[in-house]
């Protein structure tokens, strides 16, 4: 395994809810993240509500637990920097209503595709379709990446699911290892066992759209992996309309008047 590949096995990933677009200006509501959960099997893949979009970064299209994941190829960015002509100053990858954008920041930063699979168990014991999903990843070296979701319905509740996994060979290179979301609200580990074939983790977050776009950022470590992602529209209890509240107030007032003792 080459040096870059070895380094990529141990580096951390920083993921944070983006409230004010540090890379762009996409609006973001607050995402409530759940706990980090170990990858175990196809039932990991949420089927709540309705699929809006689901992607397998750097991997083949696959269907897991009935959910279709589309291939998302991460090619070369096109905008060059004067001081670093071989690297982009701002790269943007789009796939339908979804986009990844990143600021390279320095000449040593890159975006690439990685193989995160293994022949060892437990990864090797996963169903093939789930292996396709978590056996490839996009990787970043340095830049913070923003994932923007467009075409949302204001007031609609959504669920975000995000996977981080690296089941490949590990060497003790002394890097900080882990994935932090929303200032340590939840931490993900791409391979808690630190063994070949070990499995990573996923997280589910929810938000109610207050704009037609929503974004969260991830990255910033020496080498960071991001394997898969899905967005689903889910049910939520609607807030009462103002007219409904007024009618309820009148009804309660009438009930109180009926119960008031006569003078």
C-alpha cells in the first residue's frame, strides 16, 4: 500500500451542520443529529417516508434495503488557482438537486476516490449491495466540503443519513482518528476496531426546511472519507393554522362560560 493510501486509512473527518455557509451562501436550518450507530446490515438503511435522493460516492449504483442509491462520480474540478494552477480554488460537483463544493485552501489539498472495501469479515460478510455502498468513498485532503440539497419544500420535515467507512488495512501512523458532527454533537468512527474488515458508522439527522435549500459541511482532516448519503422526506405533525388556533380559543371560551356558576 502506498504512503497516501496508508495515511488515508487513519485520518479523521470533520462534519458539521453549516448554519451560515462558510464556503457558499446556502441557507441551513438546524439539523438534529442522532447517535453514531455501527454499520451492521442492510436494515441500517432508513426507509422512513419517501426517498428524495440517495448517492454512493465513487461507487456503483446499488439498491440496499429497497432504497436505490445513484452513482456519484467525483471527477477533476475545473476552476484553477493562480498560485496552484494544477488544483482548483473552488470545485463544484453536481448531481441533480444536490451539489458538493469545496475550497482547496492550499496546494497540498486534493479530492479523490478511494476503495474502502476488504475481503475480511465483517465487511466481507455483508450482502454485495451493501458492500458496494460502503466499499467506496470520496476522500478529501484538507478542504472542508459542503453538501447542498436544493429543491426542498418549506415546512417539510426531512431525514439525512450519512455513512463513513474504511474497512481496509490499517497501520499505526499516529493520526487523530474520528469524525465530528456539529461541534462534537455526535462523533463517527470509520473503523472502531482498527482491523482489516472492520466496519464504520452512520448517523441520521432530521430538520424542517425553512428554505428551498439546506446544507451541511464535512471535511477538514488530513485525509477524510465520505461513503454514502441519502435524503428522505418524512412525516411530521403540522403546526396549527392561525385560523384553527382562533377557533380553538373561541371554543374554550364558550366552554368556560357554560361552566361559570350563575350570580
